[in-house]
C-alpha cells in the first residue's frame, strides 16, 4: 500500500488535527469511490430462461445472492412468482414472453435452460414437444439477441444442451471432440445446438452438455430417494450402464464461470470427472442412506412404465469434462460418494 508522510509546522494543534482529518476524509472517500466503481463493473444483468426448473432455480438464487440483476424469462408469471417471491428475492424482474425483447436488450448475458423434462413416457406427441420446447425457445432467444442493436446486445450466451448428444455405449469414452450419436436424443441435441450456433458471432457462446444432475429437490435423485427409503432401491436394468453425473452446485458454478470468464466458449461437458456405473451409484446411495441396494428394476418393468423413454435410464454413456479441466474449473464434488453425502446430510 502506498505510504504518505506529511509534516506540518504550526503552533496551533487544533489546526493540525483539522488538516489531518480533512486529508484522511479525502483519502478514504477516494478509496471508497474506487472500490464502489470496481464493484459496480463486476455486476451483471442476466436474463434466464428455464429459471423455474431444477438448475435454473439454483442459478437464479446464486446470481441474486451475489447482487447481480436477474431477469426471469418465463411463460408463466404466476409460477415464477411462487418460486421467486418478492420478499425473498427483491429486485428480480419476472418477464412474460412479450417482454423478453426488452429484457434481453438490457442484459449483459443470457442463460438458456428451457426444455420439457425427458424422464417421462415418450409418445410421438411428447417426443415432438421434447424437441420443440428446446428449439423454439433457443431460436427465440437467438433471434432476440441478433436483433438487438450493437450497443445493447448481450456479450455472452450460455446455452444448455445434454450428454445425450453422444449417444450411448458401455465401452466408449466421450469428450467434447467425440462425434454425435445416431439415436433420438442425439438428434435433439444436434438440432438444439445448431439453433444456438446461429447467434451473432460477436456474442460469446458457451454450450454446456449437461449430464445427470444430482440434488435433493429435483432430477433423477429425487425420484430414487423415496424408493431407497422404502427399502426398495436398486440398480435399473443391467446396472452396468455408465452414469455421467454432476452435483447441482457444480453445474451452477460451471454456468456461472461461463458467464464471467471469456475463456469459456464452445462446447463444455457439464459432468463430474468420475462417472460411475449405475450399480455403483445405487450402492453408494444405499450406503449413504443406510439402506440396501438389493432390488434391481428389470428392463421390461421400466419399458412398461416409460416406453421408449426408458432408454434415458437403460442406455448410458461415459462422458468426461475434458474442456472444463483444461480451463482449470475446480469441481467441489468430483466423487459421487461425497456428492451424495453432502446432498443427504
């Protein structure tokens, strides 16, 4: 820190005190202004689609806690208001579709997480909606960004996609350089990403291919916990399928980093560095909960309930976060055992 030595020669000690006090005030005021200016430059205005979903809720909470301005882009104001009540989240702007344009034009960044959940029974209509819910919203967001005047255009778009891009395999290892698969989910992901890639080249684009997100209040784990509580938990299908997972906090941190770090661009896998086979995942869950993992769910039972949608559970892939590790991203929960202990503690 810079040192400043001042010597005053005056017969009046009160005058000396006054001068020193005045200088101290000037110095403190100047430092306070510098700190405030620095603090202001770090704050963002972020528009988020899919904000009421499992990942979106936690991301909005994180952004709000860090004093960023958040604009929730929704098709249901009432649902968003229930999740983000004004008393708990003052300052958050909830915008229905007609107001998305103004929100995006006033934002530094956009996060696109919208999409119908895929863990359901697939009918032809549902399959169409799974694809269209992702492509339509992504297309709208991209069009609004591209249509924004240069001075008010967001600098970055972080758009979700999924590890379903790679297809399934019990033997292959996938990273960001791997080719796409040839099944339905791979097709969805290719079209989803192709839509995001139409964003203006001046906008930094990060495509996060997300694995199975583990958290207590949503996703796959929320459906598994009640079964284990009833001593009815166990692996699904063969149990040998790979399970590429990530803790909810880590995927939120990865998205957050992609918003703020200009090195985060292109495809980045949103998975933990240590995928496991589903049987091991279930065994670890049982150990943490003090329950056995003894009751496997056979293929035919899942197919009876989920139809073609059972492929989400029965077909796995081993996906590694090569790009995130190259960028120096630090995973809080690289091991599934530690992730489950934290979630269920």
